[in-house]
């Protein structure tokens, strides 16, 4: 038996930072499902495969070995044994990941991996379709949102700290495009699950969002008497 908190939301909604903090606070395993799609996208680039070569992309997804090693700040990611923790956040990967993750067969394979990663553990899992598709029966379901401009501004600051060179305008356009793609997938598109609690983080500092989410989680834990 495992206890699952699912957190969905668009790029820059604060999912990454908040889920890590909640994992620490509540003693849960943190799983960022975006990593699995980013790793496939990285393998697609490494193998010089074009986005219209669908069968080749599916073959890659079927054969990749993705290992996620939890670390204090950034989880380490290994693709076929090679450390790609930094590379999966590159501009190039970010530019194609949404399209790669739109391929139904790729999604089915990654969802299988994501469910395996959670097996037997108490987890907080972040993504786009956790509450609607990966774990529709999650114990706690949350949808995080924030305005497009605020999400772009956050990503800009984050990138600056990581030494990733992208202008605010570039990020805004890239997020807009990804939102559009993420919301129109055949399966697993970004949607608010019927029974998810929607939390808007626009204008909130991380500490304020953390407090809001912690309250929701604590109340729900009391309700379901874990
Ligand atoms: O959360 P992220 O930006 O690292 O996600 C990268 C991409 O993967 C994003 O464009 C949407 C996709 N994704 C998805 O389709 N389903 C998920 N559960 C997680 C991410």
C-alpha cells in the first residue's frame, strides 16, 4: 500500500520547488514525472532523430534506461548510465519535450515507469496528468496554477541561477507553446481533475504557497485518518 499525493499544473506553476519542500516536510518520496519525458527527449536529440520520425522515437522510449537518484536539492538523472541531470533542462530538450511527450506510445511507456517508481512508497508525484491518468485514485489531488507572466518570470529567475541563458520573452513564448501542446494531447493532456483542489500561486511567495498546500494536506490526512 502506498500513499500518493498528485500535483498537476503547467510549467512554472511552482510544482517543482513546492513538491520538493512538501516531500521533505511530510517525509515523502518526491517524483518529478517531467524527468521521464525530458530523458526521452534528450535521447531523441542524442540519436539525431527528427520529431516526425515517430516510430524511432517510440523505439527510443521503449529501450531507454532512466534512473532517478533522489538528492537533497536536485534529483540526479541517469540516461543509459550517463549523468544527464543538467542536460535534460537545456533549451534544446525543453524545445522538443512537449512534442515528444505528445506521442501516445511514449506516454504509455513513461506512465508505466512512473507507476513503478511509486510502487510501495509514500510519494508526492508532480506532472501534468497525475491526478487524471497516472493515479486517478491518489489520496490527495492538487492542481497548481499561476498567471502566464508570473510563470515566465519565475522560470527566468530560476534559469538565471542555473546559468541557463534565455531571455524573458523567449521563456514566455516557450511556456505559451508548451501550455498549448500540453493541453491538447491525445491522452494525458493537462487538465484539472474533477476532484482536484485548485491552488492559485499567482502573487504568492514560495513560503506562502507552501503554507497553503501544507494546510490542505494536513486537513486531508486528518479526514482520511492516515
Ligand atoms: O514539468 P516539466 O516542464 O519538466 O515537463 C516537461 C514536459 O513533459 C512538459 O512539456 C510536459 C511533459 N509532461 C507530461 O506531458 N506529463 C507529465 N506527467 C509530466 C510532464
